[in-house]
C-alpha cells in the first residue's frame, strides 16, 4: 500500500487546518499530532506474515519513522500466540503460520515507550480463488491497449468484497547492445608545441559477459483497487484490474502479471473505500473533507489517542499469466523504446609519429577548430568530446572501428538503466 495510511492522515489533518483558507498558502506543518500507524494484513497463505509499524510525520519530512522496539503479536481464540520481530523496517512473524476458517484473531502492540494497542477481533473471510486472468484488446478513454480482467466465482455468495494488488514484469532487450566496448589505455599523446593536454588512446575490446543485453523490469501496484458484487445476482467477478496502452513499452516484448485477490470483510472494504475516496479526491481544497479516518485498532493506554490503520484477516488467492506483444497485436509495430536511440559517429585521429602510427581520438568529424603542427596530427577536431561523453557515461560504444566510432545513449545500449539483468525465478520464456 506504499504507506498510504500516512499520506491519508497528513491529508486529513491538512484539510482540517486549511478548510477556511481563501488565500494561497505555503504548506507547512504548524500543528502536528504524533500517531502510530499500523499496516497489518495476515492471510491464509502459509508463510511468515508481515506487519508494518511507523509514526505519522510532518509535511516537510521526507519519510515516516519506523517504530522500533515494539512488542507485536497476534492471538487466536484457542490461545495460540504468533510473535513478530523487527526485520528490515518491518515486523515479521518468527515462524510461518496461516489463518484458518472458524478461528478469530486479534492484534496486540506495545511500543517502546510503554503504550499499548489492540485491534478488534477479526475472522478469516471466505476462500475464493482466482479462476483466470484474461488479457483482451480494449479501448479505454480513447486509448487502445490490453486489459487484464480477473475472473472468480463464489458459489456460496458470501465473498462479496474484493481488493486487488498486482506485480508486473517486462522483459527488455537493449536495442543498441554491443558485444564490444571502448577502453582507454594508460598511454597519452601530447602535442609538443601547444599547451593542450594529452588524450588516452582508445581500444575496441570484446565484452566478457552479456550484462545489459536482456533485463527484467518489475513494478507493483500502488493504487487501492476494489470491487464488489453486491449488485449482481451471483458472486461472480469479471473485473478489469490492469490496463496497459498498446504504445507502452511495458508490453513491447514479453510481459507477465501476477494478481493477488483479497476477499475483504465489509468493515475492511469500507475502510479501504474511504482511503481510496480521499486519496483520489484530486484536490485538498475540495468539498470532500472527511477529517480523521478511524480503523479497527484502538489505544488501550489512552482511549482518546488517535491510531491510524487496520488489522485485516483476509483470504488471498494469486495467479500469474504471461503473453507476448505479438500474441495480441499480431502484425502491428511494437511500442517505441523508452528513449530515442539515435546513433552518433565520432572520429578518431591517426598519428604520423612515432613509427608505427598510433591511433587515438580527438573530436567529432564536424569540428576542426584546433590545430597542431603539420605532419604530426592529420586532423584534430573538437578535442575531448568523446572522451568526456564516455567518462561521464553520457554515451556508450555501439559499433565501428578506427577512424569512426558509433556511440549511443546508455539507456539504448545497456538495459540495466531501466531494469535488472537477473532473470526472475518465476520467469518462463
């Protein structure tokens, strides 16, 4: 959820503070209310469950503060206790467990300063698996693309409320990747009759790996994605969870999406619906000014203390699909790459001294505004343009040998500029 609770708390507080303002105002925190923030969803998946615990923060701060040193545990109605411990900015259960039907669960937190909190008692929702994810060509708001629809069915008609998250992964092939690269030697040539510095010689050498040729870019959903089947005669879901335009390079090669479907209680669905309504309001000066949003977690130490967050016990189902661009858009041109990948040619210089000649680079072919003594350098050019471009990683080698080197932007010849070169363990080509 990307700590959306924190954003909503700040927005709600801000709405209250400036509701009567009619003059432009520089947004700063004049009053600040410290509050604990809890993001807790435990599921019927057998795994180490996670709970996030932090504090609200001021508008001018960059990020929330992790609430360290807390005691966190979950108890069920049979007296079983599941303890959580700090781990990389989260609280992770010390052992794997899963929630079960006909059991109830309650979250307990004691912070490092001795304040105690508890959730209301929650039970697991109906276990309704995803049946399929269907990618189809569709037009949305005048844009043509592919729409991924989640399909599921609950014959008991008791699920009703659904929340979705997804993680999508794209394969990326660098369009201007090369098997070779340019290297600088440690030898430099100096023009003896001028004050110009020397330039190292350039050599084209084979790369010893294919790092940067094929990469994988993974992104997770950040929005609150909800649907319900209250208006339907049966509890059947056919919900468009993700749309990608046909011009988006995300689907240009091979694409995969994994969707997680959470079956929510009415209480949790209402909580997330309110969060979504506020976060999507578009303007903090809108007429919709709801104030503080209460969840199901209360302070035991101080009943008047505000607590942000919700303890959710949800059944979850996940499914992954793959498809290639050609599978849907047969015969159509692929989307454009992330950047324009024009080739640039720089020229090298041949020395007539010493014997045998050495080769180095001094500038691009279009410039000849610097001269050295006749007979020593045939052409001088613009100086250190290519050397600077390579050293500062503004350009990388693509092809060519002396006297002309072709270079491109790094994003065009090295896919690690936009993704990771390690193939995910789930990936299927």
